[in-house]
């Protein structure tokens, strides 16, 4: 959706605002009198996840992780509101961890 608008509550104030975007870029955020369609819609900064072992069915621990699989997971994280991640691996033998880390340098 490259253009549109949404009414939501602004995280800092709890007050309703209308966010408008065109060509995929935010063009305005204006206070409005009416409440959003749902009380569960909030406008907030994107999330930062400091420990991601996998996402969207992609396990970062697998020895055969491909760049395409990693991209699938990262795109799903972005779609779901996460702007930054810290790729993490769980404890394992050093040679295995080093191999997985090398594979993570796409």
C-alpha cells in the first residue's frame, strides 16, 4: 500500500492522530478529534529485538541457513514492526558456532 492514511492513538500522548503517507513515505501526522476505529491501534516507533534466534519459520541455528532464508525472516520481522535485530545463536560447540557465524555474513 503506497498511499493512504490511518487514525491511531499516539504512543507518547494517548491522543488520536491521523497519519498519512504517499509513495511509501509519511507526509503528515495531525491531531484529530475522533478516536481510532479500534482502541487497539497505536502509532509508535518500530521495535528493536535484541535476541533473534529465528523468525517466520526460519531457524538461525540450522547449519544450512541460506541468505534467502535469512532475508525471508528479516522481511517478516520488518513487516511485523521490527526495524532492527541482533542475530543471535544459541550455545553450541565453538567450531559449529563459528561455521554458523561465517554463514551469516551474506
